[in-house]
């Protein structure tokens, strides 16, 4: 009997011809494979296929043999979904630039899905998206929020992420914290962003890509933000006693310009209060949503922009106690609430959906005719200057998230206070 080997496996041109004969009706994926090519200034390119049950990278011939052993050599090879990652690293081992491709059958097999190719720099900056043409070439397309989402499996996500981190950062690496991706990070396929302590003691950001049951860690300078402050044991005890005495339910812990605070709700009513600590005591203060003092002109301009051109109500805003940034809660007519991080230059670093009870309470109060939440005196935050003219956004991403799409690359898109310039991240 013939030994399974390369001659039994269809080549990439044959796969493309087969796909053309099927009129683009690609079969459902039966195997999810990762091909990764990594280059850095200090070493030669390391590349190969990562397949289930193998620790080492497989070259093309070994991969063909692996497919043949599993009956995926002939037309069935189109059911093998291959995620291709080509990354160039900096001297410290983080991504300088990266290309992610979705193919079938092999590293050079026919493209699969829309987008079929995504390129970006650093931590998912300046992304560009491409789809395959009927001739098998690539054509650039506009970015669309969520377009890069790929179906996964029921594999335990936490275990898959842990394995990916240990493969990338060492067996003794520890995950310090995790956050949801920004919408730009999600657009390139990142499902989680982790902050990791490597074996050598250095800390690094990791963006997690999912491909079927596989999780892949991309090391890059992903920003670590919105890290929720933790209470000491003493503070936790004080909060527990106060909550019992006052009938409070803790909703959110934050650190603003006045220090550590817990936003809580009274059990008997819908009103919110602030709990703050003063030495060995915890006290309750009214929660007054509004704008803080000391906003920069750019932050004022951003607030005007978000209300005027995105039709979002500003529910609350406060200074991030660990930086000079502004945290803003907004709500839309569709009932959705958002949390935004706006730096001192008025650049929106990130936004995410806010499903917490604080945003929900503020949004309900505003939506149900309860009147706008009380703001601080007018002198505390002067009216914003006349806002800039709206930008002519040219993509679905900019239409849905104009202020954020406008600032996706804060390094490249720094602008003067004269107005909002076009983003330029889609070339």
C-alpha cells in the first residue's frame, strides 16, 4: 500500500481551481491550523505550521504528510482553515508590523472570508483590510466594526489563552489582568488583551487571536488602561459595614481626581451615592453626575463633538485619578451606553459598551423623563467653544463611530486645537 505523502496532497493552484469550480462555496472548516512566520533583528525567520498534537513547527512537506494521514489530502483539503500570521518584531520582542491572512488548505492556498487579509502596525494601529477578488487577488476594503470576527469552538477560552501566553512568554509567565479589546482591536480579530509577567520578570501586553479551538498571543505594546482599583482588607470591611447600615449595593469602584470612590445604589430607591474613605472611616456623599472642572479645550471640543455629531448624551464625566485623561459615560437613543477614555489632547483612546448598573441608572433617568442629571454650577465648566464642522467620513466604521475612528492612531493623528482632522488610518 502506498505511503501517505506529498504526492497525495492537492497543491494550492489545484485548491484554487477546485474552489472556482465550486463557485466560491467553501466547505465548512474541519481543521483549524496556524502558520506563523516571525522575524526579529537578532535572528533568522522562524516559520512553520502549528498543528494539534505537535509542539514543533512543521514545514510544507511534513504538513502535507500530516494532512494525508488524516484523510485531508485531496478535495477535503479545502476544509482546512489556515490562519497565516507574518510578524516583524522590534528589538524588545514586540510587534513592529503584522499581517494576518485567512486561507484554506495551505499558507499559499485560496483566501477565505471577508476580510481575507489584515495588516497593522504595533498594537493593532493603522489597520488596513482586504478581500479576495474572483480572480484570487486582493482588493482593499473599508473597515467595518466586527467584520473580523471568526467562529470559534466550545474549547475553554481561559485554558486556551493560558496556553497561548505560555507558548509566547514562557511556561512560568503569569497573566496579571485582562480587558476587552477596543473596537479597533476587535476589528483586526483580537478577542482579549492581557497584561502578562514574563519569565524574565518583564511585563508585556498580549493580544489574543482565536482561530477555532486555537488561541494565539501577539506581543505588542497594547495599552493597559481602566484597571479597576482594589480595596484593602480594611476598606472592604468598612464598606461592608456601611452598606449594611445604609442599605447600599456597591456598583462600581473608581479612582477619580478626589481619590478612591465606590458608586453605590440605595436598595430602597434608584438614587446613586458615593462612598469615600477618610482614614478609619467610610462616609456617604451625594452622587452628582456632570462634567468636572479643569477640562482642556480639546476635551471640551470632544464633548461638543460627541453630543452634536454622534447624538450621544453625556451622562457623566470625571478625571481619571491615575492620569490627566477624562472618563466619559454616554448614552444613545437606542438605549446603549458607552464608556470613553479621552486624553488631554481630546483624543479618544478607547470606547467600550458599558453594561454596568451606574450607566444603566443614569441612562434610565435621562430616558424616562426624569430630567437631566444635575450638573455642577455653570462656572465650574464653561460652555464649549463652537465645534468644528463634521468630517466627511467615508467608511462604515467612521459612520458608526466617527469620533473614535477619527482617532484610532493617536501617534499619527495628533492634531492642533483648531479642529478635527481626517483620520487617515484607511489608506
